[in-house]
């Protein structure tokens, strides 16, 4: 009898352990849908894919609980894809591109039982839909740090007499606040090292166009730019810079999303990066716990959501030490990226800026972004809203 009771006790313990080990996501019936504007061949989408996989691993979500949709254009196809994911039983649907937002919002309004997250979007709070969310990282922080890296190289080139004009360039996708915020932060990082620096921006009007990005980089190089950065998703610009460097031009690059050393081993200094896994881990764990995902999520260096890639061998001496100093200051709050004392517009300081557009004209109608001389980016909502064109930067047609 005692032996039987002992065996029964052991079996009870085994069943209890098995029950505890069962994935919480299965018990909750969580199923994730993912809508990507491109695929793993673009740096931006690759970063999201990596982040989603990291978040799923951290939360215990199995591979078969995620449905992937690749190369979904920013039009009605996004809505159709979202509805297809709903019909396949997805309880949480994430899209990764700003242009998906209106279609995700429409789907959210029609399916209140499903949570829709439009990454990099800016309408969730205004929509008043409890199942529609936005998320973004503090990309402006890693942009600033990458600008410091570029500034250190620019100073080295000028000190050596290799460069006399501190002229740099930027390849941007669109004239959206997301891009403006990023290139301004990058420029201010450069200016923190070389105050006389000035920058031209060329837009490609595409998030991913290797040819157009290379052509824009070459145009900036031909104008005399010695450092080229980017807010575009391909390796087009870094590849063009490496080719120019190989041909004897003193020109270097700062990338975005992925480490560019594989395509520009001598030209690449670093890349501004996002660790999307920080957000997806948070969101997936909230889903498993049955907790509401915040309407606007945005984090940066303080939580590991932003960083720069490994420094290239062409970086100036002392760059690593300077980067460590700047990153520490960002983390402890002693460095504010958009300190209004560091920039002007038309020679005058900026003292006020309404950041939130409520009527669709892309002009701020509410939400004062400047407090005590600091422009607080991604505080009023997750998506960037810094749309100020500061002195020293020219947008070329």
C-alpha cells in the first residue's frame, strides 16, 4: 500500500511538472500574425524578424504560433492580409511599416477582439480604438551616437588636412518626421565634435531602392561630401561609398539597421541600430499574461532598445572611448539629444513646437514638445515628430 501511494505521489508530481511546463501561449490561445513590407533581404525587415524571433523565444511562443506575411505593400493588400490573418485565428497582428497604418486601423475597427500593432505608426492614440497600438524605439539616440562616430572621423580628416570643408551628406527615404528626426540627431552628433559641419540631404522616395540610394550617395560624393549616412533600407549607399573610397576618394559611411562592414569593409564606420526584440518581448509577454499592451510604446538606450553596430577599422582613434561617454550620458539623462541650445532655425532659437497633428494636415495642432529648453522626442507619442528644419542642413530636390 505504501509503495502504491509512493508511486501515486511520484506520478502526481510528474503530471504537475508537465502541466507547469506547458507553454503559457497555448493555454491562452495566443497566435501571432506578422505583416512585413519586405523580407529578410532588407536591413529594416531583417531587424524586425530577428526581434520577433527573440521576443517569441523569451516569451515561450512556438514557431507554429506565428504566421509570417512577407512583401506586403502599403496599400489595400495590407488590409486584405490583416483580415486573412484574423480568419486564420491570429489574436495579435503586427505590421512593420508606417504605410501599413491606415489599413491596420481599418482592420482593427472591424475586429475588436484582435489586437493590431502598427509599428512606427502615429495614429493609435487619436483613433481611440482600444485594440490599435503603435510602437517605436528612440532611434534618434542611436542616430546621435553614430553622428558622434562620424564627427570623430571628420575631425581626424580635417586635422590631417585631408579634408578642408566639413561637408557631409545623408540619403533619406522620405521627408517624414521619422527621417527628419533621425538625420537631425545624426547631424547634431557630428556637430558635437565638429561645430562647423554642414549637411545636404537627398531623398529617394522609397524605403528600399538600392539603385536610387547608390545614385544619391554618388551625387553627394560628387558634390564633395566626405561622410555619407542614411535612412534607407539597402546597402546601396555604403556600397557606393566603398567603391569611391577604393577609387581614391576620402569618403566614409554610416549605415542603418545592419552592420555594413560586409559591403563596405574599409568605408563603414558604424550603423545606427534598433533592438526590436525589446519591444516584442514586452508585447508577447503582455499578451500571454492577458495584459493590455500600451497604446504608445517607445524606449531607447536605457532599456537596450537602441545601439550602434561594431566600430569599423577606419574609425578615428579615441572613438570607442567617446562613444562610451556619450552612451552613458544618454542613459543617465544628462545628455538630451534635442537640446534647443544646440540648434537654431533662421539664426533664431526655437522655443515652441506643437507636435501632434489632429486633422491630417501634417501640421502640429496640439502637444507642446519643448519644455525647459529641451525638445522631448517620442514622449507625447511613440513615433518621432521632430519636423524642424534646423540651420546647417539643406534638403536637395
